[in-house]
């Protein structure tokens, strides 16, 4: 709001300082005045109507002043609608007309609006040059008109990163307005100084102080447009101080004033600002409504920047809420509007937003395309800025030089005073040339610095994409491991539950027979109970192990009775023991309890006993033993028969899937039992160890530490 508001004041002052000629068409003057009025309040739809009316009344041989004012207002309208490419040739024509007529009032107006155009194009160096040229046509350096223009130029200095110069100009203007008691202009100056403190210095206390002073002045002067701007800027400051209720209060005050004065362009701006505030503070629905209002107003009055920022804001809103498809639709609309406006910064911002959206949505190919487009447009902005500013300065220098040469030719026909004047003009030209060289050097240096920063930023973004890619690779490997875990679980389920369920089915079939004796029925019932328990134990083993593999199986360690757990496992394996006529012996010594998780230790004992039964010959012996030392408790299972191979031990230690080996009577397995034992031992901070007995057979040792240790998560 700062630039347009100040220009309005500057042009008002110009009209006061340089009265218009009286030989103009009254009807055309009325039409142009109406055009100016609707441009100032931001009602561009009505402004278009009065523009066409003014053109119709212009005639075939218009007065040069009427033609200048019409073209000037047409350029201003396009500038405010952000149609910068269309506005530029019209405003350049106005500058040429002003130079041709040598009308100082028109020269000030044309150069001032060209300064505004260059500022909107982010060509702040050229903006400063045009602003200073406008100053050069003023007769006094201590006048209201002079300081109105310096206030505008101070803003270009701010964006050109010359904060010291910007503050110097702004404070000088403020001092003049205070001395002359120009309260309306003082309110504008205080508003802009407040913007300096808020945006550049981030000194929100000082910013608030200046805004509140401006509010008091604008209320006393009845300057509602300025008051609306003060309220909006104060709301942004209060938001920075986390005073959200107060910020919203002043936002709505600004909305109310703009509705009352019919400033539709300002309404679109305030709704967009309200949407940004609500979005930053997590009020998604309120943000969506505010941005929708921005779009509605901008569509009705053809405010194309408002259409861009409204759609961009809705894209950001839906993206924040995770609705990526809807967000992409609004970002694409914003990109289309930016292309129609031919605004390289807007196009670059749109591609950047789409890049961040697609990256967040996981579409890295499309994200990379938008990133490359963003980088290309960013480079184009810098190149265009450098080229345009250089060409602009060169054109202005050549124009001034030609003007100087014409004056020198006239000076040859006058007296000695003209010769002195000629020398003076030549001296000014040389100083101007030196100044141009310095400005060009500064522009090139700034361009190089910005390019270096951009390259660093681009490298950082590429690194971020690479990191995202590596993350996806890791997630893919984790998914592969989870898939293998699923297959292992299905394999165990298929094996460990098939046998009990088959036995249960057979037993139920026998129990349905009518010729069973009570003794036989009781025996079958007992077998059915054993088979059911075996199936439940297998299912419990699988459940506990799967939880451990997914990181949810942290052991609940307690002192367990070894004999109680082992006897339960032996009871559940009674039929297999009897089938092989095995002899079971136990030796608990002093280690009658063991520090372990009950379910996991039960799974360890059951799997080791099942393996011992499986690989024991008929009539063989199985010995179960525990003992303690200073480190912890040891649980051992020894069986006769063939010893375990080194290859099998290596596979278990390396966490590979174990291929099942048939037992002494051809018993099948899943090969997962020892893997379960090894994993549970590690969760307890212990280990699983195998020893081949020289006389034949295998001894398996599981160690449980006596003291509590940090339990590591299962890989």
C-alpha cells in the first residue's frame, strides 16, 4: 500500500503546483476526472467504462494536454491491474510527450509513474533514477512536492537494500511535514516509517508506535484511505507479536473502511492479508473463506494480481490441510494468471509452490520439473533485471546527451552567458557519465552476488531431493524386510498349526463314533486337549515373535520358575516324547528361577525342547539344565544324535532365514524356531550358543543376564 498511496499524494501536489490550461474540452475533462477518481478508489470496472468514454470524447485533433492526461490515466490503470507489459509502452509515450512539450508538471508526473513501474518490475535501480529525474524538474528542494517524491524514492532505496538512504529520505520528509504542519502527508510518512521498522528492522514496538501516531493523525484529518492502510499494517505487526485477537480486530476495521469508501482493490488486498494471517495461525476454514473473497472481488473488478494471490493462497491452504489434488488445481490457476500477466516473479513463485507440493505428495519426477522451471525463471528474473536496468540507463544517458548537444548548438548563437552555461552542462554530462558507470558497476556486482546466492540455494535444494530419494530407498528396503517377515509368519502358521489342527480333526472324527468305550473317549478327550494346547502354544509363539520383530515386544522381565515353564512344555510335547521313547532328565541346581519374560522364555524353552525331540534318535536322552555365575543364568538343552552343522549356526548368527532340516523320523519344520530363540535371547541382552558333543548330539545354551541392561530393539 505504501507506493500507490504516496503516488496519489504526489500527483495531487503536482496538480496543485501546476494549474491546467483552460482551453480544454469540459466534457472530456469531466470524463478523465471520473476515470482518475475510480482508479484512485480501486474500482477498475467503472474505471474501464470512463476510459472508453474518454476515448470516445477525445476526437481526432485533441489538445496535447488532454491526450497526455488520458494516456497517463490509461497507463496508471494498467499498472494498478498489474498489466505491466501493457502499461510500459503507454507510460513511455507519456514521458516522450512530456519531454517534447517541456511541461515541467508532466515531466514530474511521467518520471514519477515510470519510477513506480520500475519498482513494480523489481528494477529498483531504474526506479531510483526516474524518481530523481522527477525531483530535478521541481523548482524547490524544500517544498511539499519535493518531499512527496523523496518519500516514494525512499521505498525504492529500501528494496534496493540501501536501508540507510531509505531511512534518511523518509525521516527528512517526516521532518518537513512536521515543520509545515502538513498532517495528511505526515500520516503517510509515519505509516511508511513504520513499514521500515516492521519489515526491515523487525522492530515491532517502533513499528506499532508509528502506526498508532499515523492513526491519530488520519482520524483527525478524515483521511479514511490512509486510516485503512494504518489498520492493516498495525494488524500485521500485532500478529508478529502473537496478539491475534487484536490483529483480527484491526483487519476488520480496515475492511469496514474500504467497503465504506468503495476501495474494491483495497478490499481484495485486505482479504488476502486476512487469509495469510489465518493460514499462518492454523485457522484453515477462515483462511479459505478470506482467499475466496479475494478471488470473488478480483474477478468482479478485473484485479489480476488479486486473482493470482487469491488462488495461490487457496493452494497453500489446501496444501497445508493435506488436500494435495485440490491444492494443485489452485496453484495451476495461479500459474496461468501469472503467465497471462507475464510476471516472472509470480511464475517463479508458482513453480516453487508446485515443486514443494509434488515433493510432499511423493511425485518426485513432477517436483523436479517444477524445480527446474523455478530455477530457470529465477535466472530469467536476474538476467532481465540486469539487462533492463543497463539498457534503461544507457537510453536515458543517450537521451540526455542528445538533449545536451541541442542546447550546445543553441548556445553558439547567444552571448558569453550561453557559453558559460554550455560549459556547465558539459560538466554535468561528465558527472552523469561517471555516475552511470558507477551505477552499472554496482548493478553488475549485485547481480553477481544474487546469482551466487541462488546457486547455493539451488545446490541445497538438490541435496534435499537426494536425501528424499535415499529415504525412499531405505523405506523400500524396510518394506522388503516386512514382506519377508510376513512370509515367514505365514510359513510358521502353515506348519505349526497344520499338525495340531489335523490331529484335532481326526480326534473329533473318532469321538463322533458311536462304538467308543468310556475309557477310549476319555483318552481321546485328553489327546484333543493336548493337541489344542499345542496349537495355542504355536500361535502364542508366533504372536510374541511377530511383535518383537515389529519393535513392540519389549520383554517384561520377572523371576520365573524354570521347572514350572519346562514341565508345561514337556506336557505339551508328551505325545512326541512317548512316540520316540525318549528319556528326559532335569538338573536345576541353584538356578531354579530365571530372569526373563514369561511368554518369551516359554517360547525359547518350547522351541529348544521341540528341536531336541526332533533330532533325537528313538530311545535317546534329553537333558535340561540350568546354572548361575556372576554374569547371569544359563539355560541348556542337550540331546543325543547328530550335531548341529557350522553352516546352520552361521546362518542363525547372520539373521538369515534358516532352511528347515528333517528330524530323525522325517519330521518337517519351518526353520524359524531357532531364529525365534536367537531373537528373544538378544532382546533380553543375552545370546544363543551351540556346541557339538564329541560323543554325538548337540548342546544349546541360552544366556540371561542377571542385572538389568539396556535392551536393544530387534532389527
